[in-house]
C-alpha cells in the first residue's frame, strides 16, 4: 500500500515538474499507443508515443486536433499564425514524451500554389510518338493476351475501361516489389504468375500502356510527382486518348480508377488537376479500390494522395513496346512538365549515359502544358 502511495506521489511530482519546466499541458497514458482525430475526418490516426525522442512532431493542416490515450485526451486549435502546439504525454507515470502539433500546408494547398504554367514556353521538345498496333511485338501482345475478347465489342471508351479493369484484377499491386529487367506486358504478367508476386504502379501502368497500344489506342504512362526533388513516394498512371470523346482520360490501373465531373464526363489528368485547384466537383468511380481489398474515396485518393503527386509530371517521348527495358545502345527520352514555382527549372535538357548498360537518357523540361498534353497526331 505504501509503495503504491509513493508511486502515485512520484507521478504527481513528475507531472508537476513537467508543467513547471515546460509550462505545457500534460496528459497521461498507460500505453505507448495514442490516437489522433482531426476535425472533419471520420477516421482516426494511430500514433506511437516515443518518450526517448527529443520532440515528437505531428504535422497537420486540420483546424482542430485531438489526441486520445487510454485514460486521457487533449484538443488544440491549430492556426497557421501560431504555428505549433506543445504538450507532454506521461506514460505509465514515469516516462515523458514531449509532443508537438505543427501546422503545415495540406497537399492540396501546395498544389494550389503551383497552378501557373507558361503556355508560351517555346523551348524545343521533340514530338510525342505512339507505336503502331501492327508492330510485331504489339501484335503478339494482342494475340497472346486475347485482348480483343477482354476489350469487348463496345465503344472505344468502354474498351479502355474494360482493359483497365482486366489489368487491375489480373496483377496485384505491390509497391515494394523489385522491377524485373524486362519490362513489357507479357513478361511482366509471366513474372507475376511464376513468382506469385505483384508489381508496382509503374509496371502496372507499363503493362496497361502496351495493351492499349496493341489495340490501336494512343496511350502514355505518366509519372506523377510531388514538389520535393527527393521523395519516398510518387505514382504512375496512364493518360489514354479516347477517339469517341476526342480527349485524354485519367486511367489508374493500381486503383482501378477514373475520374468524372458532376455530369459524369470522364476527365483527363490535366482537367483533374485544374478542378482540384479551383475547387470544382470531382467524382471518383465507386468501384475504385486497392487490390480488390480496400475501397478508395475521393477525399483520400484525390484531395490528399494525388494532390501531392499532381505537382509535376514526367513521361517518355516514345510510347512503345519495352519502353523502359534497358538495352545496350538504346536511347530513352523523357519530358517533364513543371509549374512556374517548381524548385529546379534548369537545365532544360540533360543527357546521361549509363556506364553499365550503355543506355542513353535524354531529359527535357517544359512549362508549357499545351505541349505536354498535346493530342496525338
């Protein structure tokens, strides 16, 4: 009994000391796990309490944030002007974890500041090209994968969506997988079957891109990147030209996703970006999902994840079979579309040859969206 009394006194003294020293609010926890609830969001976020860390920082753009432990809670109003909110979590009456809630602009806020391009940018960039469907390698893909049966007999737009659904359900997405050396639709599918594995978003978009080309449908895969030059995550999707609609379409095989406006009109990557920035309505197809396990919703997929990755774009100049398979003597060209506030605008053209593979890489930069999103000739 005496020991418990002394422990209780010790906990009180510890909390008092923390308050006196830091002049910060204090909450208690009997666990190293807490949860965070942001105003306006239905889901809560798991938070690991780490007393050994000098200062544990949680960045958010939410107006109000609440931390919950198993025995306590605390709420803060987060304002851009004040910047930070500090408090201490005392774990098991003995370990203090100094914690800070820090305002940071949302991914969508960062994207909104990147709205401006330069349609007058006339720096030279070669024309985009699309391999013809009668190429023997594409004919083989069309035949061996039975793409005519998969695409069906409907409109071209319906065929585009049918091929999207097929790739999504046929191969599993695995963002941590290693890319095979040979990167074409048939070999990627065979690797997944033989090794019972998945592929990342880039390989899924590569596979779907070749399926479209094999069916005579113009397509490119697009690397969607954040503002930062060094990053841990980006996303690769397809831009696919519909002759029916006479426009590009947003097609994402990783999430079986496409995007529409309030009238149900299918949108392009360019249009989705513009509507996100302007706050115009966007509708994500209800069937959008990850690996047929986790449904995607517009708020998380578009306003958070893709808002981060719609800052800048990169695509190969030549959309063709084996686009990124490294073969000695091969030249691979890329074009990057940058907003005017991008970190690195120059040099406009770079050239580099890999000493191990002999592959030459040419990279172009442009601020001209009309050039980057140009319709196929």
